[in-house]
C-alpha cells in the first residue's frame, strides 16, 4: 500500500507541476549525454552499427547509475529523504500534464475566436510533420495522433518499468519506490535515444539501429496493453468500444513503428475517425497507411475525447499493473 501511495504522489506531482520551463529536466540531460556519446563513438569507432550500440550501452548505463546513486545516497542520509527524492525523480519521468497542456493549446485555438494559423503553430510544438499547410481537420488529426501515441511513451511505459523496477528495489538495497525511479529512467534513456538517433535516414540508418530496435522491444508490452485499456476506457466513456476493438485488430500494424499504431488504431475506432495517411516532413510527402474507417471528419471536441481515453486508459493500465505486482509482493 505504501508503494502505491508513493507512486500516486509522483503522478499527482506531474499533474500539478508538469515540466516547469525554468528548471533543467533530467531527460534533457539524457539528450546531452546521447549527443556527446554519439560524437565520441563516431570519432573512435569506424563501424556505425558498433558505434550506435556503444552509445546505447553508455547512455543507458550512465543514466541508471546516476539515478541509482542519487536515490541510494539519499536513502543513506535518511529513508524519508530517500523516498522523497525517489518520488520526485519518478515524477520527472512522467509527461501527463505536458501532453494535456500542449494538446489543449491546440484545442483552444480551434474554438470560436481562435484561428487556424494559431492552431497550426500550437500543433507544430508537438509534432514533427510540416504544419504550415494543414487543414483544420489535419491539425485535429495531428493532435489526436500525438496524444494517442504518447500515451505509451509519456505515461504507461514509464509506469510499467517503474513497477517492474520496484520489484528489484529491495535487492538493490533501496526502497521499492527507489527501484521504480530507476526502472522509469531505464525506459526514458531508451526512449530518448530513439527520439534522437532512431531515424531511418542516411545519418542514422545504421548508427541508430540499436536504439530503435531496443525502443521497439521496450514498448512491445506497454503498447499492446495500453491499446486494450483504451478499449475498456471507451466502454466507460460511452464511446464505440466495439469499433475500437475491431479497428485495433485490423489496423494496429498500419504504422512504421511496430508499437505506435496500437493505441492510435484503438482511438481512431473509438472516435469513428480516420488517422494516419499522407504527411509532409521537411517538404517531402510521406505516404502512411490509414488507421480507422473515417466514418466522419474529426472535430475539435475529439481532442478532448482523446484526453479522456488517455487518462482513463492510463488509470486502468496502472490498476492492472499494480494488481499484478501485488501477486509478487503480497500487497497492493
């Protein structure tokens, strides 16, 4: 029970504070480490594949060592201080509030009194595609896709690895919440590297392969369980859960990522809209498969509906994960 309350405290901190722009976020530190490691690997190793793999090892090991040292030293000073530090570290690995804040900014600019140009500017803050010529429906789709995909990257996957890490905490000489902080940042290191070097372009096709494949493996279980939780969330929110299940089964692999399409397909089915399709990146149109049948055009309120699916689905995911954890530790 104490661990569940500590985990809840980390979630509440994220919902209340998000990522304050005035302090350096640890994930930015991982990004800096990844860039430095890439430069050294390219200088010292001739093989891009080997250099990329070495970068992955250095970044993941360094991140985990830094988090473990911080939590272990704090717990040596005082168990209470150690728990507070671990809760804070875990909070920084979550991104619920930021995901909501950025997509609500898009929603607000699509309401009466806003402008399409302002909405394009807001959605450009959270997507990688070109937004200058997006239609109103294109802006809405982009926001929905971002929330659906990042439900895994920013919420359920960090929680999944936090709960796994909590099981290893005592064996590592720290409280369960300390192990949770370590597990969450093990995942964040992998996910951050994928976002920086896991591209299929000339520079990173070989160098970023290890990072991209490791991210695929790390997200395999969270993505699939999250999509099932979206279906259950659709039932509770009185959305079309049957269509969510059908589209998930049919379209989950209609994505360049083996994982991202799962939650996007479930959301598309629940809302009765179509996601995916051609998108422009740096002036080049990339044809992507569609997800969903497009029974209607998306509207701005669908962004808020996606928030509900993400929040309720993430809550169901957390309860399920904590329930499974209780089978190993004997308490919730």
